[in-house]
């Protein structure tokens, strides 16, 4: 019995010594790396040095002044959404709404019909679909001919994430681990402990961040409120003779490839829009395969869409608006070229524009609102 205890003690001691040796080796290695590491290249801030406020509208940063009631000869579009529609850290005319206005204005004036196009930005940071119903009411009241509803994957919230995280900071600490001399001296002075703690924190917060957004569309209370808000917006626009289009932005925090964690959430929202006969598009597949860091407004720190992401969104929204005949024929572009430089005549066939893009084979059928197909999940076998 004594020999067994002695052997067990020796094995345990050897294991502890091995762990201690590994810890010391890791500590030395991390200190050597930090000592010999080349100074980091200073990345200049790519965000605007200043923000232009439209000269004719001193009230806000997102719109030029517009007239109420809508003047004769104007086609008016309302872009409703949250901070993905609002010019977050962007010039006001770099967001998809203003780029779309530029596209729709290419053929103006149209004799006897249109002399102007306005895309009014109703985007407000922190709004969920529940509260965007008010914005749609305002847009309809101010003369919108078409409402574009932008959807992101936190739109089922009852409250903003800031409010939720302040009430439950321990459950929603998604940011980087804060290490300081005062509060976490062991992690501050030990490179190894700091490294291990940071890795564990990042793994946990990554999973929690995904879980938080998935549960918004899985919990009965938040899902039913979101679905009812969509139906309310549909009823509101239909009752007033206003056309409605909805599109879904992906979350640019994650790689936009097979490992993107929200395919099922996109599918669920898409089915809801189809069941309510709302023309829609899922822009995940417009960004699929792109480096998500090239689409973030501040790489690694703020995953709101940047100028590139907004330009892609504007092009996609125009294509789908045109396809669904939600804009007047007189405002549709006469020619769209598949290539920037081409000796051939420009082609306007819709599907040709997607040639060579990495998109699912069922994309077009799904987006054309075939309810039988939409009842199934997207085909994620990507075809080039």
C-alpha cells in the first residue's frame, strides 16, 4: 500500500514538475519574443479626418435637406435601418443609400415623369426592427414611393446591445480582456499567465458572441416580436401603396466562407420575408469569399461596413430593385457592363452579372421567392 502511494506521489510530482517546466519555458519564450520583436508598423487611421455636414441641412450628418411634402416629379426612396445604414465613421455620401441615389439618377431628367431621385437615409444607430416601424411610418408620411428595409442579425433585440450589456456585464463581455497592474497584477507581470488568460477569454467570448446573435432569432419572445414587426411594416407600406424591399447584411466580424456561423439565421429571416411576400435579397452571397477585414470600417476593432461594403450593397440593391420591378423603367440603367473594359456591347442579362462569383447554386431561385424552394435551407455547396 505504501509503495503504491509513494509511486502515485512520485508520478504526481513529476507531472507537476513537467507543468512547471513548461510554464517557465513559455514565460521565457514569450519574453524573448517580445524583446526581439520588431517594432510594430504604425497603421495610419484610414477614417475621415473630418466629416462633411451637408451645407443645406444643419440638423444631421446623413442627408441633404429634403422637402415635405414631396415635390412633383420626384421619385423618393426611404432607406430604413440601424447603424449599418447610418454613415457610421463614413462620409454621409459614402453609404449605400447615397450611392444608390447616384445610380438611380443616371438617366435624369425623364421628360414628363421624373426630374429628381432622392434616397432619404432614415438609418439610426441602435434601432431594431421593432422600433424601425416608426421610421417606416415617418417615411410613408413624408412621401416615400419605396421603402428599403435593411436587416442585420441583432434586429430582433428588444433593447440595444449597449443597454443589455450594461445590465449584465458579466454575460456580455465580448471585448478584449483588460489586463492592468492594479486589477490583474499576476496577468500583468507574467507573460505566460496573460497569454493563457487572453486565449481562454477570446475563445469564450467568441462562442458567447455567436450564441447571443443566434438566440435572438431562436427565442420565442424575440423572434415573434421581430416577425410581427416585419408583418407590421409590410401592412403599413401595402396599405399606403408604397413598395417594400428588404435585404440582409451579414456580420463582418466573421470570415464570409463555409465557416460563417449564421447560415441558418439568414435562412430563417429569408423564409419569413418570402412567406410575407416581401421582395428581398440576402447580401451574404454578394460578400461570400471576400476578406472580411477589407469590409470593416476599422479592421479588427469595428466591423461596421466600410466604403467598399457599402458600394457592393448599393450595386446589389439596385440589381434586385430592378429585377423585382420596384423602380420605374425610366430610371433603370440602359446598359450594365459585366466587365469594366470590353469591346463587346454591354449585356444587361441579370444572371450574367454573377458569372464567376462564388454563390450557391440555389441563390436565384431562393431570391425569386419560390416558396417551395424557400421552405428548404440554402444549398451551401458553393459553385463558381
